C-alpha cells in the first residue's frame, strides 16, 4: 500500500514548511532543488526517477511515516 501512496500538493507544502522560507520558489525537500512554481515542483517529483533522483520515493515514504504518526496520536488521544 505504501508504494501506491499518492503525493498531493498538501503533502509537498507540509514537507516544505519544515524548511527555511525561500523567496524564489519551492524547494524539493528530497534533493533541495528550487522550482519557481508548486506545479513545477510536483512535476519534478512525479518524474524524478527519469532525472536520476529518488524524490518520489522520498515523498511517498514521508507520507507513510506521517500517516503512522497520525494513527499513533489518534490511538493515544482520549476519546471524547
């Protein structure tokens, strides 16, 4: 299931929030390359293997880890 996780714009923005703010676009958290638009960053991630990068794998794994963390927090949180 983790290999088919769909990477959304929200996932990209969430990952980039953990990086220092940049004034010149969006940074790929995996390879640190800069892109002028969110669309160009998402396109890069989608086709990263063709460019010799593993960014798509990185973002998929990051999403799986976030999902595990969210489930753990829900399990620990008191039920109302």
